DNA sequence: TTGTAAGCGTTATCAA
DNA sequence: TTGATAACGCTTACAA
C-alpha cells in the first residue's frame, strides 16, 4: 500500500517550487523550457498522477463531473442516451456519473442530492418526477440542468425532446393512407409526457380524418411488453377490433407483436411502432425512428454550452422523427 | 450565482464548532440531542449540502467513486452490466463513473488514467487490451480492480465471466442431439478471449462427436451484424453448406438471421445464438442465455469486498448459462 | 460532550 | 520566469 507521490514531491525532486511544478503539469505558459523538462522528468520517473479530487476542490465551485439521472440504464433507449452523452462530454474533458431512478420521483430526488454533493457541474435528467421546482435554488446557485426525452415541470431549462406529435401524425397518417380507419393506439403510462403528446396527437389526427370515437381504440398502461400484450389481446377480443395498431413505445411494440401472434388473422393486422429497435428490420416492422444517441449528444452539448455561458437563452431542441416502412405498416385493412 | 453555505457557516449559525456540526451531519454519536437539533435546523434553513469532493480529499486515499470501463455503452450487453453494477454500488453508498473504450486498448489506457486521477476506489473493466500489467503498480498502491466478461492478462485480479465452454458445449450438443453434423460456428474477432473459448470448445465437441474437419464451418470476424451476414451468406454459397449455425454472439445471431432470409430454404436451417436478446422469444430463436445484470452485480460485489479486505484471495466467478429452446434450434437437418 | 488545530493535494494571489 | 502563502471545505487526532 504505497502512497502516491504528490505534486510537492515532484516539485522537490525537480528542485522547483510547488507552483512551478503545477504550472508545468497544467501546460501553463511562462515556464522556462529547461525547468519544464526537469519537472516532467521528475513526474514520470516518480509515477506522478494528479489528484483530480484535490484539483476540483482547490478550483472551487464545481467538479469536472456531469451527472446523468435516467429511468433505467438497462433499457436500450436510455443506454443509447448515455452513450451519446458520454461521448460528447469526453470531447470536453468531462466525466459522466450515471444513476438510475427506476422512474421513481423520490429516488430521483435523492440521487439529485448525491450528485449535487459531488458538485457536478451539470445535471442531465430524464425527469421522472412531476415537479422539479426544488432544483430552482440550485440553478440560481449556478447549476446547469438539461432535461432530455421529456420536459421538466416547474423549471425553465434547456430541453431536448423528439417531435412526438410530428412522429405520431406521420405514423397515423401512414396507416390512414393505407386505408385504415379502425386504428388502435397502445401507449405507456398516462402520466408520462410522451404518452400525452402522442395520444393527444393520435386523437387529433383521427378526428381530422373524420374517424369518430377514436377513443374506443385508445389504450394506456403499456409500460412493459406483458402489459401491452394484455391490452392488445383485449382489443382484439372485443367487438369491432382494429385493423391496425400504433404501438407508442418499444415495449408496447413487442407486446403487440406477441399478442397478435395469438390472434386469428393477427398477421394481417397492420402495425407501426414508435421507437426503432435492432430487430425491427428483420421482423419487417414499420417504425417511427429517431436518433437516441444524437439526443444524448445534444443534451451534453447544451450542458457544456450553458456551463460556459450561464446567461444564454434557454433552448428547446426538438429532434425529427421519420417513418421507416418495412412491411408491417403497409398492410391493407382486411 | 450564490455560494453554497459551508459547514463552517452552518456551525456558526448553530453556535457550535465546526467539528460538532460535522459530527451531527455525519450521524456520529456523542452529541447532545439539543445540539444536534440546532445544527440540523441551521443546516436545513441554510440549504446546506455537504461537499463530497472536500470530504473525499480530507479522508485521503480514495473517493467514493467506482469506475467502469466498458467496450460500448450502447451495446445492450454492456448496458446490462452497467445497470447491475450501478445497482449494487448504490447499496454501498458508492457512485458509478462510466467510460467507453470502444474496445480500443489505447483508449482504455487513457480512460484508466483519468479514472485514477479521480481516485476511484475501484475499477471494473471489460478488458480490451491484451496486457494489463501496467495496472500492477496501481494494484500494489491499493487500487481494487475487477474484470468482467473476459479475464485480463498480466494481472491476477477478481474476475467474473460466464461459462463459455459449458454454454458452447450445451449448444453444440443440442444441435447434435437433433441430428445435425454439419454445424457452422460464426464467431467474433479471433483475438477476443470469448471467441477463443467458444470456438475451441466448438471444435472439441465436434471432434468428440466424430465430425471430421469441423474447421470447415468455423468462421470469425462477426463483430457486427453486417459482417456476420456476409460470413453466413458465404457459408451457404459454398459446396456442402451446413444444416445448422451456432452464432457466437448477439450481433452474429442477427446477421445470421438476415443472411438466412436470403438463402433458399434458409428458414429450414437450425440456429442457436449465444446471448439472449429481447425479441429472441418472438422470433423463436433458441439461445444460450445468461444473466448479464447479475454479472455486473457480482463484479461490483467483488469490488466492494476487496476494497474492504484487500488481502482476501482472488476470486474467479463463473456464471452458468442455459440453452433456451424456442424452435430455431430444434429443426432437424434437411 | 465539545472544541482546537493540523492536514488532504491541489489552484490562485501576489509579490519577487 | 519563479515562489511563498493562503485558500478550498472537509475529516481526524488530540485536547479540554
């Protein structure tokens, strides 16, 4: 259990003062070439490694860490976000500290606290809680907050979302154009912003298309595949079943496909899924796609920009979506 | 841009010394209830939040952060690992710092450096590099290192892997039991340890089963789906094509399925994939499955255990795999 | 039960 | 170009 050499030790070995050694190792100007050489030699021969903890403390204010609070790291959407964030942060010499809230507002709060104790320079959050006004004080104290995937209520911060309404409109339009009228919408939990955006737009488009009572085919609660499966099975057991399904997230798509496998003639039902997934291609599933990695990257970019310039105007980034026709969404109504 | 109150400010507001305030906020014993009360009140009313950076520095040694260096956070296998690690660390009041190496040994090295500067208490790594003896000094200096998914060469550290050979044996045995003899193996890059384990076992089992020249159907380089697809297409274009394919990782499985779609009679070819994936169920793909989240959890557990007791014996944890028959692996040879 | 004083390993200030 | 010396905000001996 050897102790690491400190900057002071390096300085002494090089025969210079602490400050000079610090200057060299931080690539600051105004150091004689010979001095620099000596310090560098001493550092490498001693195996010096700067202590970022001490550096951050001395610098005061924030550390060079950025916190990311997400719903569930095991979900491919969130991990794609994390990947994009991490890559962008690295470009700026920042490190990523991740934490999963399990979509639990209380847990989100305590994680926020822990990250703040770590003096993260910025917090990137996919908000689980309904109200984030507790962060207002932190923001006033200089904390950068960026939310991604859905807006945060109660605070006015940089936000990165996808065009949920546009994507929904395109998806429903796609099905309508293929002759469908009885279109079902299978969505996540009603309290989620993305659900609200997508379901509202669904109803609007259906209404505009002259389909009465589209609510009949609106379902919520498909937070996992099993739930979605049940909802879809139910839809097809009822009188007047739909001829097409818009599954409003990747879990819902999986559940929908599982359910349709068991429905007589289920393979004739048109399906469009929100969120692309790796095997959608192989399965021939038409989806509303967007770039989750890019979403994360943009969020990190905003975090960096705001840290550098706290007074800049708050930005809302809306990323585009597009329908990828792969067969399942192009089937005609029976 | 308000400055956060420090412990000293809280102490003053409560009319106690710095140390007493510290005691209260760290839940140390031997503080009068009334004093505690006053300090707590002062802390909340001032909006105090302890500075973990300063605390870690003062405590000396390592921070309460654990670093995880992984190949690619966007890959569902690695994010499952990360998820398991994060959950376990949280139980112990530790935080997770993630970084992606893109499977690049050089990058792995620099990331290691950055995490060490941050004085992480432990490093969990899915080794990309061939040689990790550079870490030997750090380990001697008290750093905990745990490797996961594949062993690290050059250092003797706690390791968590799955039973690659057993899984391969079971998969090949499964196909042999269904009457196959011409079984192809489509694997990742040859330099990867998992490839070596799996391919070697494949050849052994084939040999033991009396199949000569199994090498004919051994392919490597399927690091992504596209590469796998090409390899499989090639296999089936050649004379004496296989009647079954063992795809040695999740990417290879996807590529195999894509390729078989284009092969006449491809839907009659038996397929077993290494690594389970969400839609394997829906697609009816037989796989060799294991629990990646648990793998991460075990790695974190080892990291915590070793940090607490640096002299404990080095552990090698081998997690079991199991074959999940779902149809694709049970097709008879044509 | 409470307090004093000395670090922890940097960076920053200001003078030389 | 260099160097004392004081922060940074906390923990930990050691006293009282």
